[in-house]
C-alpha cells in the first residue's frame, strides 16, 4: 500500500483506484450523476421529435381527417404493445395550423438541442474540475510522502523517476478521475435511452441493435488487453529513460572527462529504439481494434436500412419511425464508442495507478517511512547523551560499529576523530538523524533520539555534510530556509480570492497556509524583523569567512531607488565622493565618467548612443539594430551609412582574422563581433558587396549595422572611430533619447549624474563611468578606492545586504564549492540549534582556513553542543571531548573545561532496538 500524510498523520492510499476516487469525491460524483439522470428525459424527447416532425407536420398525419389545426405540446405517453400498450394523458397542448405546427416542433427540437448542450457543458466542466481537484490531491499525497522518506529510502529511488511519476505519470490518472463514475452513467444512460427508444419504435430493430452492441462490448475489450500489456512496458521503459537521462546529466562531468559521448549516445539510442518498437506494436494492435470497432458500428445501419426498409414496405413500420430509429442510432455509436474507450482507459489508468503505488510502496521503502508523530514536545536537546550498543554493518557484512556505547553530558564540544575510519561519519549521521538503519539505542535525557518528532529535530538539531544542498533562489532564501517551518502571521490579501484558495485547498487535502504569509521565525534566529535578520546573516557570513564574496555580490547587484530612496541618495553622494577621491589622488585617468556632452571611449557605440542601460530585450545586443525607433533616430542623425560602412570594415577584418581558426579559439572571445557559426553568413554579404556596388538588402544592412554597436576603440583597436564620428554619435544621442521618450518606450534607463540607474549594477552606479582599458592594474586600484569610500560612508552593510540577493542557481552551481559550504554552515548556525553536527562540511577549505573556521564554529556554538568529524587530532585543541574508534568500539577522552564531560553509560535492562542493518 502507498502511504499518504495529512495533518501530520500517516494514512494509506487505497490500493484500488476507484475506492480512492470514491473516498475523496463521492459528494461531487453523486451531484454530477444526479444531473446526468435529470438530463435523460430531455435527451429522450430530442430523439422522438424528428419522428413527430416527419409524421405529424410534414406528412400531415395530424391533419389527415381534414382538421384545420392540430394540438401542439399535447403530452401523451404511449407504452409499446409488448409492454401493454397503455396510454397516459398529461397535457392537452395548443392548437396550431400545419405551418405553425411545423415551426413549433422545429423550435421545440432546437430548444432541446440547446438544453442537451447545456447539460453536456455543465457535466463536462464538472468532470474537468473534479479531475483536477483529485489530481491535485494525489500529487500532494505523493509529494508529502516523499518528504517523509528517511535518507535510506531516498537513496533507493532515483529522484528523476520519482519526479516523473508525480508530474507526468499521474496526469492520465487525474484526467480519468472525473470520468470514473460519471462517464459510464452519462454515456450508459444515453445509450440505454437510445436503445429503449429504438425498441419502442420496433422490437426487432431494437434487438438487432442490442446484438451488435453486445458483440462490440465483448470482442473489443478482449482485444485491447494486449494493448494494456504493451502500454505498461512502454511506461516502464519511458520511466527508465527519464532516469537514465537524469543520471547522465548528473554525471556529465565524467562523460566529458572520459570521452564517453559515443557510449552514452548509443545507450540512449538503444532505449529509444525499444520505445519505438513498443509504440509500433501498440499502433498495429490499436488500429486493428479501431478498424473492427468501426466495422461493427456501421453494421447496424446496414440492418436498419435492409430490415427497416422491408418493414416500411410491408407497412408495419412508418417512414417517420424509420427516420427516428436511424436518427436515434446515429446518436448511439458515439456513446458506445466512448464507453468502450472508457473501459480501455479504466484498465490503462488502473495499470498506471498500480505502478505508481508499487513505486512508492516497494518493500524497500514502506518500512522506512517515518512513523506517526505524536504530540510534539519542544524541549531543549540537553542532558545526558547516551548511546547503548550501537551496531552498524557495511554492505559486505563487516561491522562498522559493533555494540559501541558512550555517554556525554550536553552541551559539549565533541571532536569525532576519524583517522580514515568510516565509523566517524556513520556516527555523525546517526546523531543528526540522517541514518536510521542501525541497531541499539541513543537517548538524550529520557527521550529516544529516534522518537523525537521531526518538527522539533528540524529547529533544535542541524547537520552540515560534505555535499551542501542549496535550492534555486537567492543566498538569503537559502540562509533562512531553516526558519521557514510554519506560518507565524497572515498577510492581508483579497478576502474573496483568499477564501476561494482556502476552500479549494480543503477540498483537495492540500495545506491551507499561503506562501504569502509570514513564514520566517525571527525569534528562532534571535532577531526582531527582516532588517535585523539581514544584519545577523551578514555578520555570520563575515565570521565564517564569506564576507568579501558577499560584498562583491552586492557591488554586482541592483537596487530599486523607488523602494529604497534613502540608500539611493547615499549612493549618489558616494558617487560624488568617489569622483573627489580620484581627483585628489591623481587617479582621474582610471575611470572615464559618463558625460552627456562627450563620447565615452571606454564603452560601446550602442551605450554611447543610448546613454543608458537597456531594460528590455529589444534594446539589448544586436536587437537594437532592428528597433524601428532607434533606426529612425540614427537615420535623422545621418549616421546609418557611416555605421553600415563601419560594419563592413569590421566584417572584412574579422573574416580575415578568423579564417582557418577552429570554433572556440580565444580570438572569437576577444573580438566578440562575429561568432564562428556566423562567419559564412558575413562572408556571403561581403562577396555580394564585392561583385556589385549596388545597395545592400535591408536585412544585410541591419546585420552590418549591428556589428559596430559592440565596438570599443581602446579594446578592439581597429581605428574605426575618429573625432568627427564621435561628435555625430553624441549628437545622435539626443535624437535617440528624444525618439524613445516620444514613443513612450520604457526600454532604456537613461544615465543621470544625480540619480541611480536601476538597470545598472551598483558598482557602475558608484563609478558612473567606465574603467580605462589603457591603464595597467586599473581594475585593482579602482576596487580599492571604491572599498575605501564605501567604508568611509558606512555603506558596507547595505552593499552586503544587497549581496544576499545574489542568485545561487540550480543546486548552488553559480557559487564555488567554498561559497556553497559557507552558505550551508550559516544556514545551520542562524537557527541556533541545540546540537550542530559537522561532517565533512569544511572539506573544500585548506587546513589553515579550516582551522580558523573550526575556531569560529566553536565560538559561535558557545552554550550549545557541537559534534565535528575531524580527520585527525591536530585541530582538536579547543574541544571538550575527543571521540575515537577502534575495532568497532567508541572511546571518549574528556578534557578539562566546564562545557562537557565524558561518562560511561549506565546499564539499562531494557534496550529497544531502533533498527538493524544486515
């Protein structure tokens, strides 16, 4: 069985899909089924009206005795002769002429068409909403269960396969849920209504229709059983393909290092062939079944035309009845076909559901799921830590820990010395609740460590391992991850929308809490608000040794002057102070400032023309050459031809330089005008230009125009800019700004010496210029000057706070290994845990840096417990207790100091076993 969790209570997901659907949606199912049944009288009436129109109005049976009028909406219900032939009179109706009767019956038929369409619309909408609600519930149940897997359980499954199951494989199940009960009732009643109507008109025609329907419902599902088997194989193969692709992506570095491209391509190609072969078999069987089903569907009209026509010729069946029977049967194949498809879908979805439950209910996983959390106790993890007869075996049966015992009074600073022994890391993971498969018992005070609720463990115990796990988002998001464990306050939102969200969450078993609520527990971090928390985060990062990186991240970050006008004013003031510093120290040649009346040699032609920073893609890079407002401005300035000719010269020079060079050569990066893949394109333009002096095509001119936009004279040194052209560019700058402002285009943030440019990094806002390419070591000298001004104006904390917004990327890949390790450590420290376990988290650092960080961690853990795995005893001078391993046993060596003492465990007659690894 599959386990689900709701409100902290472990419950079972039903083995049967239909039982699961009925358990969570029976109220909605019954409502829709009631509407389906209510729609059937209208459907029956719409089947009978064509007969009345033909017989009563067109053939004139209602006027056959010479009457001028005939009753309309006269309601009589006639039972067929084989049911007794009794007639029930309901309503006399209205008397109309022949034309009036024809129009009345036709309008009534149209009315029933609209009513039946409205019923179908509501029923289909209700089915879709019901299916989506149940799909949401099922996905949430499965995801919640994944969150409750123990580490051992997570290591037995591939994350990519599990994600594929929750995202893709349950999608068809969700699509079927709305149809599970409603569709067979809706289509079944429609089909039965149509067959009943046919039998009312003629018993023999009705029996023939039933016979063909019986064959369809017997033969077609039987033939589709093979399709189910093939579909199951294809689903498993698709899941394995997703898992394999995920493995290759995770290990792509090994593929590159060992040149395994060929093997991986062949392996994936083989899997794709297997999928193709399975799909081909499915197609062969599927369309054979479809052919047979279509044949049987068309067989009944053959009998109707032949036998029904015979009855009509004999006079035992009138034309109106025959038309009505044929019309009714025309309504019969769609619901029958959909019923057969529903049966196929039912079997297919049940297979998928079974596979999902098997994946989550595998024998390797179910016993490892967390047990039900009893009433939470939030008590400090202090007192006597006693381990009794801890037993852990390696995969080969050797004992890593063999009946090892120890006792330590907490809080304490404990160095777990490995000396190359795996037992140190194993014990650290056991203490951090990252490993549950062990024998023996660990107590903290009178509480069993394995029985302490996860919610309490989450904020009273922290673990930093070898591989830091970071999530996409900012550095701040990752640092406060451990403070977001429950909402502590509500944020005011639209009450109507909020009530709708909460009601939907309750109906689908989802959490009612909103991510817009106040989730950060400032009290747990010892702070009052977000600003105070940022200061603590910055302080911890500085103490752990990452302050310099955060400062650089802040200089590369952005601010919104509208949200923080005070900081914007201080940055403008710092900009002027920095300019004064450059002038006072003879450093004015290091940075060429932005001046609206001068051309800036250190920046691109495009930036000189815009005199600002693009905010939208249409003004970035080569897209600028295709912007109509920009093109109009440089046309009015008379610059277009000059820039196109400049582009021709760049293209000629680049094609000469790059000729014969392989892609990826360093020159392509140095002269970043043309990529290796574009060489042939520009060579073709040059050849067309050389063959004829005719005007270039509009598209070719735009491509050439895009090249000089990235040109910087001091960097590229092609000698293409003279003073006259620079004056033209400065003049065009005003026209460009005027045209863009007139067009009300908010695509460029223009430079202003008295304002912050929100689209530019903070460093560029401080410099308000560009560092010179001509001065040696200009970057380092400018950085030193910026740092001095930042400290003088007390801006360091603000810049570091901006640095907290730096994005870490997927799995933290935008950070270095050392930066990831620092973020992971501060994430553990900020929630001030009672016990901090460090297991290889300092591996990216050298011994000197590691020693400094160990001292910092010891200082920051004052009054709390720290367990740190150390490779040897060289860095253990300041620890209270040293823990060593020998022959599966643990020995503790207490050192003088008030923080903690090592003790022998007291004997305990009853020592329950938490789990055993064979």
